[in-house]
C-alpha cells in the first residue's frame, strides 16, 4: 500500500522513514511550504515579544514549527526565561511563563529548544486527541484573571477553529490574549512529475495522510480540476477529516496523531 505524506518537508522526512520501517510504500509530497516571516512589521513584533516574555503567564505554541521559528528569531539582546531552565527544576516549577503545547510533537520541539519538561503544559500522552481543547482541559483551572497569554502561530493561519476557540476560552476566563506570527505557510511549488503522481494517487488506492486542513486546501488549489471521489485519506483530527470530505475525498478515516494509531488507521482504510 502506498501512503502519501503531505506534511511540510522537515516533518515529512521523519514520518516517511517511520512509515517505511512499518512496511509501507511511502511518497513524501509536502503540501505546505514553511519559512520565517518576511514582513518587517511581523519581524518587529517577534523581537518585541522576546523582550517581553517574562511578563506573560504562558506562551502557547501552536505547533513544532511555531517553536522552531520562534526560537530561531531570538534577538541577541533577549534572554531565555529562567523558568524554562532545567536547573533547580524543583524550585522553579511554579515560575512563569509556562509553555503550552497542544500535542507531543510540540512538546518535543520545546524540549529540543532547551525548555525543561517542568515548564511545559500539554495534554496527557494518552489523551484521546491533541488539540487546543485537550490543552485547555489541562491548564484552565490555573489561569488567573488578568493573565497575559501569548499565542505563537503562523502568519497566514487566518481563522482557525481550534486557536479561536482557545482565545475565546481565555477571554471568558478574563485573561488577556495576544498573538505573534513566527512563520509563514505557503502553497508549495510542485514539479510536473509531482503533480502527475498526485493525480495518480487520487485514483490508484493510495492513502493520503493529512495532519493539516491547509494541506488539503493547497492540494485542491494545485489540482483544481481533479476529482477526489476515488481517493482515500487518513486525517489526524476531526476538523481535518471534515475538510477532506468537503474536498470530495471518497473515503476518510480519522486517527490520533501518534505513529501506532496512524499505522492502524492506514491498515484499516477500506
């Protein structure tokens, strides 16, 4: 069975290797291109956020890419908050700001960036889903009125149900919500051979693995005349699955975003 991995290039490499090791024929076809923000005002906002980190109750990173590009943007004049250090973790565990992560991939990115585990709040590893709703269940009881929360996201995310939902919950808890863009997501430029492979995968029984609704929208934009009624997909969140169905995918299965669950879902696709 062929699996089409649609994640951005850096993430697609890891998933392709893991799925290949499980015996699948894997094709990496990144449908989202990610890079640092280029707008001067956005870069200025990032610098400003770094200078004010100690004034926040929590920093919510929407993804591993948000973590990577936020830390890559650190100006030389800024410092890493002491609360994020592994030194004296027993003493510092209640220090602020907290780092919020919606899932294990973002947790790993934070730890790779040097943030100690005691400074990170995230859904339990056994959670039924990894998203803003699951994160809120973990942190809502500890958010005091007036708390300032910074959401680090992409520049072009626009309306996002999960992020907007979290912002509304924070506002209802009398918290102050700010956002900053750490990266840009763009439609990739695919070669003619890649487009031909995508057209073939729409009808040959391949399974598309989607971890982002935007990847599906980009695919529809790249192949506007393609019919997806014979295409099969596994989506790692109900909202992504809904987007795939709206795009016309004939078979859409939902899965938790862990490797074992994704493998099981791929193997069960009718």
